[in-house]
């Protein structure tokens, strides 16, 4: 991680790590880094979004940039429209799945791909060493951005959902502007929860992090398939036949209906071993990257792989999408399951027991000698039957520990040790 950029853009509680001043400097830095040109700018429903948008616009236009304001739209719409309109850069104001008091700035290049660490480092340099203001920029609202994205979804999926019933939870976020209409355009019968533009409620007990909400909403109805989106709709959770479907199973069921390049599905170090094993049974293989959909997308973009995703709910069908797209992924999953007017059962993976903890900690914990020794000891315990991953979160000041093993009791034992030690450092 850099000074300002984490695994998914610049992010923090608004008024603390991220404020109008940093947003303005980021606008100046982007304008300086790209040398002016066209920028497309979108946001989710968060209350602080408009203030950050205004500050970014001032910074970009002060450097001679031309800004097209897209309004409230999902993150993948910003990436797609950056490509379509020949922008130097696409900027999304969102803290994704985080609570309402957080916000963030995600940046895409002209190919709709999140910036790499080298590019982020250059922008951070500009933030700390501001370029001279040139002026001469301009800003305009882009009429019809919502319509363009909906048409893109409908044309890309090209499915007949007549007779299919789906339940959508938009989490009071950006999906509220497009998801219902896009599914209806494909013929689906749609029931919707939390689809108002209420930024103060975004991700609060609903959306992709709380799939139990849509599961409970579907109880007593004849709807079998439900989808929940996070605040900027780049993340998806799935409910089917009363069960919350794990992310590895979702990725597998999208991929099995596809002709995939070189037989490769791209995942991260956190994807369950069950996915890797199931793909191998079918003559396919899982290629892992660090955690973060930008790393998945980067590998897919460089190698031409066409399907990838994280168990957390980011799925990418490339080149239709250049970043995680919750709505598009939901549609592709529905298309793989709904055939000849009938909804098939999803093929579930037999997951290897996997648990994780996320505890508040200073990043220096990753260099703590006791922490390293504990990790080595856990690796020895898990040799031949499981694995452990210890990493700092890229979006919150937390250390995350994941243990995967066929022996659930051992998983709990190891996690309990780490939790106790990490919390002892905070006392």
C-alpha cells in the first residue's frame, strides 16, 4: 500500500483521512499526471460524495482538465464510460462496501482498468508536490449516462429472462439507479429492496455484506433467486432457494457456462481450495493473485483471461467488464442457470472449512517478531492439510488472518491464538 492509496483507491472516514483538501489535491494530481484531457466522474449515494466531487472537479479543472459528471452510477459504469468516451481517466467516489461515514476515490485509466501501484505512486508524488495550476478546464453534466450503462448491460448479456423472478437488494447505493430497469429490460419479473438514494443508510444492514436481508425478504414468496449489491455495485452476493451462496460457488457457476481462455479462472490467495480442486477435475485451473479485484483485472488484462473473481463478491467477465461488476455478474449467473424457461439448481462446491478474523492493529504488526513466529508455527501445524494467510486490510486499519483446513477445530484453535495476541497489543 502507498501513502494514500490502499488496495482499492484512497479511502477513509470522511473528515479524517479523507477530506475536501485531499480530494482537491488528488484532483490537481490527476490533472497534472494526465496532462489535462477528458475525465469522467461518478459517485455513489453517500452524503459526503457531493463535497468530494466538487473538490475533485476544482482540482482537475484547475489543471486544465475537462470533466464529465455522470451522477450516481455504479463503479463499473464509470470504467465502461471512460472507455466509451475516450477519457484519460475515470474517477469513482465511493467507499464500496464500507459504512456510510466512509468514502473513497477510485481511479481507472483510459482502458477502464484500476491503476497499478507504479501509477498510484506517481499520483501520490503529485499530491505531495503539487504541480503549478494552469486553469482553463471545464465541467459539464453528462446526460444519459444511466441509459448508456443500462443499454450496455442489456446488450452484453443478451438473455431472455421472461418468466424468471429475481429479488434485488440495492443497499441504498448506486445500483438503485440501474439494476431494476436493466433486469426488467431483459424480461425478468423484479422485486426490489432498499433502492432509494439514501446515502446515510448505504450498506447499513443490507446489501452485499448482509445477504441474509434479501434471504429473509424472499421467505414466503415463489422467488428462488436473489441478488444483493454493495454501495457502488461492484460487489455481489447471491441467495438461491433459501441459501446464501458462497463466492467460490458463484464464480464456478459463472465460469462453467463459459469458453474460458487457456482453461484459466483467475482468483486470489483467499479463494477456497474447493474451487481449485473442482476446476482441476474439469481440466481447468485456478491462477491466484494478491487480494483485490484490481490485481485480478490486471492479470486478466495482460494475459487475456476472461473470467475471474474473489469469494468476497467481485466477479469479472472480461472484456465485457474491466473491473468487478455486480449487476453484470448477477445477469451472467442468471443466464447460466435459467434455460428454456426453467431455473436450474446451482452446483454447490464442498468447501474446505475456512474462517477469518479482522482485528484493529497498526500496520507495524506485520513486522512484529512474535507475530511472524506465530505464523511460522501455524504453517507447520497446517502443512499438508491447510494454509494460513496473514495480511493488512487495504481498506481498514485491521490485520486479517485467514485459516483454511479440513480440521475445523484446528482452524478455531489457530485463530483464537492470533486474536488474543493481536488484541493484547492494543491494550
